[in-house]
C-alpha cells in the first residue's frame, strides 16, 4: 500500500500563486530597465514615456492588490529571496571562475 501524502491545498495554492506573482515582478523589473535604457537612448517620445510610466505604475498597483487580497505578500517575498540567493550564487561563480575549480575539486 502506498504512502499517503498530506498536502495543504491552501498552502499549495499560495505557494504557486506566490511563485507566479514573483515571476511577474521580475519581468516587470526587466521591462522597467529596458524602458530606462530606451529613455536614456532617446528612442522614446514624451507621450510614449508617459504611457510607459503609467502602465508600469498600473502594473505595480495591480501586483500589490493581488498580494494583499490573496494574502501572499510573505510567500512572494520568500520566493524572491530564494531566487535572489540562487542568482547571487550564479553571478559569484561566473565572476570568480576559480570557485569552479575549487568546487570541482571538493566533489572528487
């Protein structure tokens, strides 16, 4: 007979929704960086800059509303913290190639 896995449906939904919202936040930040680059590069008109700014503010407000209404602010923060840690490790390894050698030697 198989083992029964007890999964709290609310925790699972909050975790998945937290992950989705965290990914949307990351995409939003990438869009914001791209918008700044285009503004600095002079490839956007004033009306385009205004529309882009308003759209990003609306997205910020929508994300915050979802986090508050669904009670997932902590879940999103936990996902973001975890992702930040992974990215920091990857960047550290890329910027410090000698770390690769050390890690490879430790595995042996």
